[in-house]
């Protein structure tokens, strides 16, 4: 079995003649927290969209767990174990924290919701939902409506609903965006716990969070990989400094 859970080869995306992602060979080692960083417009979101199949590549391949998934559907890639965290907008504001997680547990990956299941089936999901609520540290808010949660706690709920799908690999898109210092600490601790038994790939702008959490970092600039390594390596790389200063 390859050390790499995810690999791309020559991944390229053209938008009407503009190449947003150029020949990217990304390798994410199983069980690590891997950060994708780079200045605005570097192509990070496009890479995420290619990995999760929201976009089709112009060229190149994506291999997940040793299988070519370049052309599989978004739901298939999720079913195979690579899941992107849902945005806060996917949280139901007037359902409780526990019910939100329970609904996520009912979701057949990538398809429609199944609300018609019997009460007994729903009850059996409560236990698992409660475990997940505890896992993300929301136990004191379990019966609160999601709309009552502060922003950072909504992020934790968003992560809980993603974990409901039990992904082997979790893609986090700017998990710290809009959070204050205290929430950043809380979500960082949560990401570390989550990564104990799965792989995490995250796009994150907060470099101290990246330094704290990441085992490995890939720096993108103008659609290409500029540098790769541990934080000390990439942050000392003159080309990386130049790319950040130059924007
Ligand atoms: P990042 O997430 O690193 O800020 P993006 O992946 O969002 O970068 O964007 C990379 C480049 O691709 C940018 O120049 C952006 O304007 C361009 N781009 C992204 N999406 C599209 C699109 N749908 N159509 C045309 N250009 C796009």
C-alpha cells in the first residue's frame, strides 16, 4: 500500500485560456495534516474543487487510495472516503446540535436526505450523534439550536456533521476563517484530535495555525507548486517569501 493516500499527477485546470492550476503533482501522506498555502489567486480553491470533483481537470490525474478517481462523480469520491467539510450554510439553524449531527448521519453520501426512516432507526442514531457532539466539544450545547451557537462553535458543528460521514480523508477549506483567537485554539485542538486517525488536507491563510498543525506544507503560486516541506523549510524559502511579499 502506498504511503500516499492522495496523489495528483500533472493536474491542470484551464479557464477559458487562463491556466489556474498548472501541472500540479501533490502527494499527501496517509495519516498526516497537510496544508496547502499560497497567496490569493494561487489556485488553492481550484485544486480543492478538482479533488472533490466540483470541477473537471483539463489534464492530469487524481489517485485516491491507489485508485484513479479523476473522472468519478463527487458523490463517489465522498463514498470512497474523501470528504470536504460542509459550509456553515449546510447546518440547519432551527435544529438542535444533536439533530443536525443526526441528520448528517442519515445522509446517504452525496445523495438526498432520507427523512422517512422509522423512529427506532432514528433513535439508534442518537447515540452516535451524541458521541460526535462530545468529540467536537459541543456537549454543553447539545440541545441548543444551531442558530444560537457562536461562530466558532458553528465551525465545530460543521466538522461534526462532516465526521458523521466517517471520512478517511477530510478536506478543510480555511477552517479558521473569521474566527477569534480563542476559537482558533479550540478548532486547532479539534483538528489535531480529528487527525489522530485520519488524513487532513487543509487550505489555511493563518500561517501560525499552519505552523502549529501541519506535518507537511505545499506552497502554490500562480497555479504551480513553489515549495514543499515542513514549515521551517518552506517559510525560509526565498521563493516563498517573494511570492507572499509580491502580492
Ligand atoms: P486561491 O484559492 O489560491 O485564492 P483560486 O483557485 O480561487 O485561488 O483561483 C486561481 C485563479 O483562477 C485566480 O486567478 C482566479 O481568478 C481564477 N479562477 C478561479 N475560478 C475561476 C473560474 N471559474 N473562471 C475563471 N477563472 C477562475
